[in-house]
C-alpha cells in the first residue's frame, strides 16, 4: 500500500529509525515525510540523526539546535531534486539555507522534523495544517494515561482528507504490558476507529522475544 503514498506523518519518531527507513526505501518516493516528537532533547537528536542519515553530513549537533524548539517549529528540512540529482538543504533559522521554492523539480522529497505534543490543548491548530496519506507510529503505546491523547490525534488525522481517498494509520507496538495495549484497543473502538492486524514481519533480532502487534487503522 505504500506505493500510493505521497505524504507520510510519523508520530513519536524517537531517534528517527523508522522515518529514515521510509525516506530511503519507499518506492515510488513520497513527496513529504514529517517526523514528530515532543521533548526538546529528543527533537534535537532526531534532527541530528536525520542529517547524518539523509544529508550525508557527519557533524553531530549544530549550534542552531542548542535551544529547545518552540511549539511546531521545523528543525530540519531537506529537499531532494530527483530528476537531476541536485540537492538543496534547508535548515532552520540562524543557518544558511536555500529556499524550498528554489527547487523546481516535479518529484522531490521534503523531510521535516517538528514538535507535536499530543496532550496540548490547542493541538487541533497544529493538526489542521497536516494532510497525510498515512500516519505511522512505532512503539508509542506505553502509557495508559497518554493513550486517549494519542488516539485523539490519530482520529483527527484520519479525518483530515474529507472528499479524498481516506487516510490510514499503521501502528507497530511491542506488547510489554497487555493491559495498556488493551486500553489502546478499547479507545480505538470508543472513537469508532476500525483496526485489523497486519502480517508480522520476520523476526529481525534473535534476542527479541517480546510479542509484536502491527495494526492498520481507519475510520469506520
């Protein structure tokens, strides 16, 4: 199903492993990938990892990321011009940049790292600017108190594409606490979000004995 995806949004990106993989290996290439998290230190490391893995830079963290990001700030933008293999790399404030508009290629990849607090009372203002084809989230079901906020964000995003092809979400979760995951499923049902299990990938790490659930979500 990723072959038809143009705009990807990841919730709880953490170190950026899933987001970097999506940027590198989804074919055909999506138009945009937005990686989100909330804690300032997580965002700084996430942005640094994006630079290291997608921009080819080998520096760690630059000075422009020393201060905690403001709400919904974009820390990193990368625009890859596929037809000519030219690149323009756009960073946040206080750093030299090439405007995104300078890239006139039809097929390009925009990668962004942004702050998104699921518990923010005004989160709908941030979500209203997002129109993903698919929402992805890996290992985000870990706190029963946060689960209602997470499901609320997913529901809002799934309903952002009225009149178009319906968005869907894919959530991967290691089951460390069955009660927490059951609370997640109950919250999905309460908000009328349909879910089904997807085929599990082959085990990647021989030492990982924790059960894994891979769910596809869509509005009823």
